[in-house]
């Protein structure tokens, strides 16, 4: 599984870096970075087909908490939308995932804080 393992590691690194960059995507430099990563993801899908698709689906789920269906839809777009549209979609999707993760963290924090104030039973 040499090539597949390498693709998986590469995909996880790309997704992790993209998720970090998505926090700053309103800045033109970071947006440009994300756009380039989107182009690279698209290139992986075109070049390595199903192997890349599996690796990227895994990475999007493990690193960015995409559902398998959302990951598949995003990767389908990589091969079927015009490049500019796909790049914009990729940035939007990552920003949405980031917001979702932040909301989940806030909810968990509120729940944890709430436990401390419960009266003893």
C-alpha cells in the first residue's frame, strides 16, 4: 500500500493545512493559498483517480469532520466543476466546516461548564 499510504498522508497534510488557513481566508494571501491547495487536490483526483478519491475522503472525514457524503460531493465537484468554481467551493466548504467545529466546541464547553454548577443529588 505504498502509493495509497503516501496519498493518504499527503491528503491529511493538505486538509489539515487548509483547515488552518481557512481561519484566515478573508485575507487575500490565505485565500490564494487555499485556492492553490484546491487546485492541487483537483490535480490529485485527476492524476490518481480512485486512490486519491479514497485518500481524500478519509482525510476530509478524519481531519475536517466532513461526512462521507459531503466529502464525496466535494470530490465529485473537483472533477466536474470548472476550476475557478471548484476553488471557490472548496474555500466555502472549509470555512463552513471550521464554523461547525467551533460551534461544537462552544457547545461542549458550555455543557462542561454546566456540569460544575449542578446541585449534588
